[in-house]
C-alpha cells in the first residue's frame, strides 16, 4: 500500500452500521491520490465494483470518472455509471490526502458524518474504503469566497450553520479548540526541514512568542462564555454548495467537526471570506456580520434580533477569529512538512499569523470592554 496509511475499515464500518443503517458499504481497497486521472480510473472502477455488488458485472466502459476538485487536503471525484437503459447514476468519491492522519481523526469524522447525514446535511453517506469515503452526488456548485459575501447566500449559510449547531452528536461534548491548537503547536514547533530555503524560513518563527500568544488568547476567550455547540470548524467556501434550481444550500465535509465554541465556528467562517490568498480586505464589516447574526439567531424574523445579541455575537466571532488564524497557521507548518501537495504552506503560516498580530489589539480591546461591561451588569 506504499505511503497510504491503512486504518481498520471493517471496524469503522461496523461501528457506523450500529444505530444508522445496514446500507453502509465498505471495502479494504486503497487508491493513491497522487496518480493521474487516467491511471486512477481503472482503480476507481475496481473500487466501485467491489463496493456496489450490483455493478460488479458491468463493463468498465459503463463508468466515467471526472475530477470535481482538488483542494489543499483531499481529492474529490465524480463517478457516473451507465446502468442498463436507465439514466446515469452518479456518486462522489473523496480520497483522503496523504499524511492527513496527522490532523484528522477519521473515526470522529465518520461518527459526525453518520449523524449529520441522517439529519439531512450534505450528501448521503454510502460507504468507506481504505483511504476515503463514498457519498451520493450533490448536483450544484461549490461556492467561492466572494459568493459568501452575497447577502442572500450569507443569510442561507447562517440559517444552515444554526441548524448544524443544534445537532446532537454522541461522544465527547467538550470544546476541542484549545486541545487542537496545543496539539498542532507541539507538532509544528519541532519540525525539521531538509530543504535549505524552508529550513531558513521556518527558523524565523519564534515559537516562544506563538506559545505566549496562545495562552493570552485562551485566557481572554475564557471570559466570553461562548456556548459550546457541535461545530463544523472549517466553514470555508469549498465546503459549502448550492443548487440554484432547487434553492438548496449544503454544508459538506466534516473532517474537523467537533464540539466547539459557537464564536469560533462563526469567526473561522468570517476569516475564510479572505480565501487561500488571505485577502483580508474581504473580511466582513460590522453590517455584513450583523446581517449574518440576524439570520443565524432568528431567520424568520431577522429584524427583531436585539442589539444586545448582535453585540454579543460580534465580540465572540471577532475574538475567536484570532484563534482561527493561530490554528490554521500552525496547521500550515505541519502541512509544509507532511503534504505532497504543491502549495506554499510556509507562506500561508505567515499570512495567517501576521493577520492575527495585525488584528490582535483591536479585538482584544473589543473583548475586554465587553467583558468589563458584562461584569458591571
């Protein structure tokens, strides 16, 4: 299996079937995501025939594989299958990126996927294999960062995020933000690079400073009392899809989902308005944020949301957006060492961490004023 990490698919599949459905399929096959599409196609066909027994006798020419997207973590494929005289059946295959086990607990992801799929979020979960999962195909388009700023879409996103935050998932209900940041910090602070340019760039980072910033921000946010909800934790544009014909919006991919602070999930979403290019001139202003909050809090009567609630959400989101910058900055350092994907992860660290430092004074002042006013009340 080479560099592909194999986890116990059969064990996870059995856990998934308990309390969910007898229809969750599984296969031990793995597919190298670094292969070209022509070399990958016969392996995808073999996987489909292994998982879906009713397709096992179909000719290979009945399968058409196309690449939907390839982000900086996973590869997404659409497989269209011609079954008899019926119209094509389509499924989605997601191949996990190499070395992503350093960031993602796949058992936790599948636990979340099981319940969120049952609650009507995203695609229907169909099965798992050695290094990925299979879902129903969602007809629609993936959003771009600029799409998320559009008021009608922002309102729909806010409503769906509120629905997601109300889902009950069995297991640990403690917020995972600071556990995740500390875990990433421990890994990121002891990396060694063979490439001389990367080694020099990495050597410019003061991890003592980063550690002190983490501790200071953790202490400050502890006074905000942001509610703990089941959070997506990665609400970037690529994880949101729309179908304009059916007027539907989908939140997809739950790799980082866990119980977490409400303010963090929303603040992280706002930070993602900037996209991977980190154009923070696109970060939502107060009016744009208030529009989102109104539809999150009370989508049927958004104009009736109180000013006090708007101010509370504003402080939460913008303070926790600082934590988002730190977490993804540290994540990027680990990716710089582990990921085979051609992306400037080291550069991304500095873009996120420098934005944290640029916004720190304003957001800290905002949070401290809010906390002081709450204590007086």
